[in-house]
């Protein structure tokens, strides 16, 4: 579970840094930057879902 938390934080910080770079990137590279940010946010969302499932499993909320 610790690695999942680390991954979620890492992906969020990565998306934040990509967002901050939009002011210094040439306009022709902005679509690629937006796509990378969206992918990073999608992976962050998937990681949060996995983390919630791990927490639910640890506390017995999944019924196993």
C-alpha cells in the first residue's frame, strides 16, 4: 500500500509540474504537453481507485 501512495503522489506532482510548464513551452508543443498531463491525471485516478480497493481489502469491507 505504501508504494501505491508513493505512486499517486508522484503522478500528481508530475501532472502539476506539466501544468506549470505550459507558460514556458513553445505553442507547437502545447498539444503534446496537454496530452501527457491528461494521461498522468488518468493514471493518478486509476492509482487512487487501486488505493481505495487496497484500503477496503485491508479493513475487510470487500467481504472476503
